[in-house]
C-alpha cells in the first residue's frame, strides 16, 4: 500500500487489502461453474450473513464515532470518510479462492476497484435488506466504484434533506455544506447525517493458467505465475500472492473532482506498464500530482492498495 496527499482536510481514507488473477462473478451470486447444489447455496447464504454482520458493524462504527465527536465538543467541523475492509478467503488446501471487499463512506470520499465485474451487495440507506447487484457489466470499463458520493446535488439526498425540514441554497445544505453526509458538522446534523453507504464486493479468484483469463480483462499486466512484489510504508519488500496487478484506490474528493474513476485506474496502469512493478510505490503520488496539474483546489489524499 502507498499513500500520498497534498494536505489532509480531515477526510478519512483507510484501506486494507489482500487479494492472483481473478474473475468477479455476476450479479446473481453464482460463479460460472455453479451447479445449483445445496452446498453452494449454503455457502452463498453464509457469505451473505457474514457480509451483513460486517456492514452492520461498519455502520455502528460510523455512528458511534459521530456521537463521540459531539461528546468531545467538535461541533463546528466535520470530515468525509471512506473505509474498506478486505478479507481473503481460503479453501481447505490453504488456497485463496475469493476476496471480500467491504466498504463504507459518508460524504464524497470514494473507493474504486480496478475491476470489470463485481458481485456486490450495496445500499445507500440500510444494511439489513441488501441483495447482490452488479455494479458494472461493461467489459470495456476498468473501474468499479464501491462507494457512493453523498453530494448536496444528489437528488436522493436533496429529497431526504427537504423531508427533514432543510433547504438547499446555491446547491449547498442550508447554503453551507457541499456534502450531504459526514462525521461531525453537528450544527447541521439534523440534515447532514453520519449514516454511511455500505457495500460488499466478492472477488472470485481463478488460477493464473486458466484459459479464459483474458475474457474478463483481468490479465492486463501479463500472465506470470510469480507474485508481484511491492514495498510497504516501512520499505520492507512485501509479496501479494493473490492477484497479478489489481488494486484499490481510496481518495478524498480533491482527486475525484478532476479525475473520473476510469482515468485514475488507467493512470495507475499506464505508470506501472511504463516503469515496471517497482513503480507501484509511486502511484499515489502520481495521482496527487496529476490532480494538482488538472487544477484541483481541494485537499488531496490518496491511498492505493495492491491486491
């Protein structure tokens, strides 16, 4: 994982990851070889239940942190937040078969996967009635957004705020905030709530020698069976054995105001393709510098985690 930033505006950006070449399964929750067996159905149900527990826990963490900020007297400032939890799953032989990516955000901080298909459970309002949905079925698309921007211009957020008795002035909540959800901002808490958007994405991993790797567009960086090597924040060489060059970008709005999801993913891929795997430690800084060159005037914090 590498991180870079122009200046921290209080927007949280936390990412943890694990993640060989993989296929992201389709929206019906079945992988391509699904035979409809009862054992598979039981596994799917267990996976869903585990995901609900994690999403409920993330929601409670956001709400409790918001309460604690009020108790600490932080009434006039706030933060947009994005958080991800990445969990590799192993079979009885110790082989990683899939990776769960759970995400939560309040505000316009965003998390984007460098993927084409995602079987995902997500909801902007509740963690208790989630179904698996496809985030993206366009094979030409390199990026999957796993969060939701709570901007003050979002029609669903405007409706919620008006129903609560609020109003929008100059596309801002009460003419003040350009985001509709955050932690803190307690003077506007009746309208600017802390309840996060929640999602769970299951990344199905396939063997690197599978004949249909290229069909999913996941093998963009070659077919080597050797795991990629990156360097962590302590400059210690670290091996990531589960994917061959896939990653997660977590960043605040200073990046996303001037770059689309696909552009950010393509910029990372292009930099590594040109400069080699060792340049993976530079990509967060590359994105920050690109945002500055494009004229971003907001604070910019970027985390890129290699799966």
